[in-house]
């Protein structure tokens, strides 16, 4: 299991297109992946569900904790952190 906390810098946070992009990337991996809005103190949510990611209510400037657990956990974490660091490809 790996966890990583990162700040979301996208202007709409994890809503609309960024959320869909994040969920699509997470779904590419076998590992269980969760996301938690540390700033709001939310529960861990399934990062492979767009509804769950929306419920985390992540806005610009919020810190999120991503947890990956499984056979490809390192690759999943690297891909998701890279996606956030690239501002979702923008």
C-alpha cells in the first residue's frame, strides 16, 4: 500500500472534466485506489467512481490523499500524481 498527499491546482478542482480524467486513469489499474479530501476531512472514496470523486468535493487548493493498494500500486500512484502535476494535461 502506498499513500501520497498532493494539492489540487486545477481551477475547478476535481469536478467535471478533471474528475472524469482522474477516474478514467484510475480505472486503468488493477489496484484498489481511494482518494480523500484532507482539507475538508472527508472519508476515503473510491477513486474509480466519478460519483465518489464528486462527493469528495475537492476544490482548487485542496489537499488530497491518494492511496493505492495492489499489484500495480506504484504505477497507479505515479500515473495519478503525474496527471495532477500536469494539471490534467492542460
